[in-house]
């Protein structure tokens, strides 16, 4: 690995180091598959549950023109992203406690590159979950999502960035793995509630409805629902997610600690 006199890596050395970091993150993800179970396993179970409910109760839901599985697929996608993001504090805070992050800090590696490697690893899981949920919903349970690719893709990417960035904030500020398990669990279930898993925001009154729509997971669910069924996502929901992503990303990088 080549470095400049000031300690900065050359372009080739930087790319080689980042490649090695990606390999390490992939091995860690397979060794302790919390993200796989929460981000892929749980959404698969939810897809099966709502798919069988939809088969038992076919037809439109509330004259919406959509079936149960149609309406739930976007929310299940958000649950997947929450599950993956929820694994971040457990893994990275643990790595900080056992000293692995301290060893990484002895290299000329900026925290943003470590966080980027973790995000890329998790993006692979998110992509797998998206394929499983959408393809499984269509092939196994007859979901009929009629989406415009670009608006739906933009909503997906912002939803992932928004929720993953929140997970990285928890990594940056939580002091220990014990605290990470407690705080991460609370945030995990709070985000699932705000996404509309248990109650649809349209069924509650203000101010709870407003809180749900403008929460990180609630805005993600609304954007995906609108993109799936209304042709284009809510621009307010997209703007909300973009603002959250910028704020959470800044906090995560600013307060990231190696030890």
C-alpha cells in the first residue's frame, strides 16, 4: 500500500485498501448474519403472511383497486431496510469494543470510507430483499404493482439512504454494545410502527399522522406507496428523506469514533 509523505494514500493504494475493507465487511456479515435475518428473513416472512392473508381475502381493499399484498409490498420493503440498518449498531459498536476499529484507525483511512464500505455491504442485502419481495409478491401471490421505474427507483434509493444513515448515527453516538442492543431495539420497533406496519397513518388523527408521515420510515413508506400506485412519489416525502439523509450522514461522519 503506497502512501504520500503526509500519510495520504495514493489512488491505487486507496482503492486497494477499500477493496480489502469491502471483503472484510462481507465476511463479517456472513459470520454474524444479523442483517441477513432481519433485513431479508423477516421481510420474507411478512411477505408470506400478507400474501396468504390476501389469498384468503381476495379483492380490493377499501375500494382502492389494490389487493392486500399490493398495498403491503412497499411497507415490507421499508421494514427490510429498517432490519438491515438495525444491525449496524450491533456490528460496528461491537467492532469498536473489541478493538478492530482501533486497528483500522492506524491506517490513513477516513471514517467516511469505513462507513461507505459498510453501506455497500448492506446495499447488497437491500438489493436482495427488493428482488425477493417484489418478485415473490408478483410470482407467488399475484401482486400487480404498476410503477414507473425512475420514480420508484428514486424512492427506493432515498429510503435506503435515509434509514441506513440513521443506523450509522446510532453507531457514531452509542458507547457500548450493551447500550446498542437496547437503543437499537427501541429504534427498530419505533421505525416499524412509524412506517405503518401495525396501523396505517391514514387511520389515525393528527398529530400522530403528521409524525408518521414526516418520520424517516414513514416518509419512506409513503414515497414508495405513492410511486407504486400513483405513478409518482410525494415530493414532500422525497424532500423529507433527502433532508434526513443529509443530517444523519453529517452527524455519523462528524461524531464517528474509532475507540
